[in-house]
């Protein structure tokens, strides 16, 4: 993202700030891996978490769009290609199979067809199939590197969740929150 913004003429500070700001949308807007991990550790409802993230996610996106539009106008940043309605419809039609992926995910979760984990697996398989067959943008070499990167990421997350679960279990077993609460209340009456 930053590389492309620099290529288009955006200054490096703005590109870095925009990349950092947009990185906060992913954990909030469904389907969010962060929400899935939180739900798996705490037992919270994934569906309710996803619903709770829609409005804040949309608000974040709209506010970022408004700010970037304003900043771009004030600082004379390059404007992208203007699309006609015909071009827009053609591109949307080409992207339609990919646009179905989040629809499949959310409909299967909220429709009660399957659990969030199963819906994620279905959506992931669907994305893999359309990448291989419809768009033909993945070869076997890229597919292998994707599987390796996924295994590494899942391994890191599994270790993190395992360690967090162990710490929560030990803290509960040893009544650590009770001791910390008593210590804090011993410092002040208020």
C-alpha cells in the first residue's frame, strides 16, 4: 500500500500515517480474526461481536475517506482514474465472484447454516477455488507459499492463545484477581 502511494506521488509521512490508521479497521470490521480469537478465549458470541463491529467499522471507513478526500484536495494529491457507469458496472461484474465471499461468510453465520469456524473454512475454500479457476491468479508455487505462510501464522496464534489460556487458568486457580483487587482496595477507600 505504501509503495503504491509513494509511486503515485503521496508523501511518505502521509502514506505511513494512512497505512497505520487503516490498519485499525481490520480488527473491528467483520469478519475479524481478532474477534474470532477473542470469542474463542472468552466464550463470547461471534455473531454478536460481528454485529457490534459493523457500525464502528463503517464509521471508521467513512471518516477516513472524508479525511483523505479533504487532505488530498488541500495538498494537491493525485486523483485516480474517473470511471464511467459502464466501466464501473463492467469491473463490478468481473469482481462479483470475489464479492460473494463475505456474503457467503456472513449469510452462513447469521442464517444459522454453520458455525463461524465452518463458515470461515467454506469462505476460504471458495476464495481458493475462484482464485485458481475463475481469476487464474494463483499457480502451484504461489499456493505452496500461501499454505506455508498460513501454517506459520496459525502456529503463532495457537501458541499465543495457548499461553494466554494457561495464564488465565493459573490466575483463576490462584485467585490472583481477588488478591490484586484486595491490594488495590487497601491503597484507597475510593
